[in-house]
C-alpha cells in the first residue's frame, strides 16, 4: 500500500508536470508561429509600442502607394510631352528645309502628322480621366479635331481645361500639386499650328503669302517648344521629388517593421534550445512521478 506521506509529494510533482507541459506547449507554439506571444496582452509593456508601429507602417505604406500612383501619372505626362516634342522638332526641321529650298513637297503631310500627335497627346487619358484637363477630367482638353478648323480660333475655343491641378498627400503632412494642363503645355504650339492652317493647303511651291506664314509659324514653334520643355522639365523635377518621398516612406516602413520584429518575433535558435530543455525536464518529471507512484511499504517490511 502507498504511504500517506507520498500524497502531498505526488500532488506537488503533478503541479510541476502541469506547468512544464504548459511551458512546452507555449514553446511549441512559438516554433509553429515564429512569434513570442499569441496576443498583445502577452507582450506586456511592449504592446503599446508595437500597436503604434503597426499604425505607422500602415500610414507609410499608404503614402508609398499614393506616391507610386502619382509617379505613374507623371510618367504618362512625360510620355505625352516627349511625343509632342519629338514630332514638333521633326516638323521644325522639315519646315526649315522647305523655307530654305522654297520647295514644300510633302510638308503638308508633315504638318498634319505633327498636329495629330499634338492633339492626341493633349487628350491623353488614364482610366478614363483626361490628364491635361485640370479638374475638368471628363472634358476634352484640346477640342479641335482637324488642322483647317484652327483658322480664326482663340485659346478659349480650343482648350477645354481649367487651371486646377490635382493634389496628393505623398508624405506625412506634405501634399504636392502635380500635373499639367493642355493650355499650359500647348498654347504656344497651338498658335504655330494655327498659323500653318492659315497658310492653306501647300503644294510643291509656296506662294509669297504662304512663305510669310511659314516663317511666322517657325518662330511660334520655337516659342512653343520652349514652353513645352519648361513644363516637361518641371514635371521631371516633380517625378524626382515624388520618387524620393516614396523611397523614404519605404525606408521608414522597414524601420518600423524591424522594431516590430524585434519585439514580436521569437528567436528560433533560443526557442529550440528551450524546447529541448523543457522536454528533458518533463521526461524526468514523468520518470520521478512514475517511481514515486510505485513506492510501497510492503517492499520494505521484509
């Protein structure tokens, strides 16, 4: 029979086994999840810092996403203005040759092609929104479809944009106004195309009146190209600024994630050591409990 004195010892040992089993379960859970604790309450005083860090990460990631979207839009602006620059520069060269030689064969087609690129680029849309329209996102920024229709027009007749620029918060407390409008980019070139339209259809040899209009258009092209390039340079500066702010937001997000990792993530090498130690302790406890349970006074009466 068992001695009465062994009962308290068995109870004490059973409680110790229960605690060891609980600690082993926690350690196994840490290995399974890679986390020190399964709730913020278990993290104690660090929980408020971690919650704050999660909030900051969400804000930084939101700013980075907005900056990325703005950067994409600015790239589309750049593509449109670069296309206009290229086609108008080619037209300028062709116009110079025509004026110099007095031969305008093929010039009319070059003018029509450059005007098409000009009009299509100013009417560029992104997801159905007119980029060069200012706040008039559903309007047509450049309203004239054909070169002859420019004759006798004014700026108000051809440009459907206003002067409002979109705004976006790309960093904490920092909003940027970005984008370009059709009139801001193309008013000078519009005047050049209007002068070319007023010259009338060009044959192989221009008339004196047409030659005068071609010279007028050449000067307006130079002015318009300068205006366009200034706008594109400003757009490029904004691209660099937004890209820098996006990278800073990503860096700050990584910093906060590192803080969270140091407070939330378990050291798996240390956890593995603890697991081995706890298993050894628990197995020893089982062995002692088993031996204690088999103790009997009968074994010592003989």
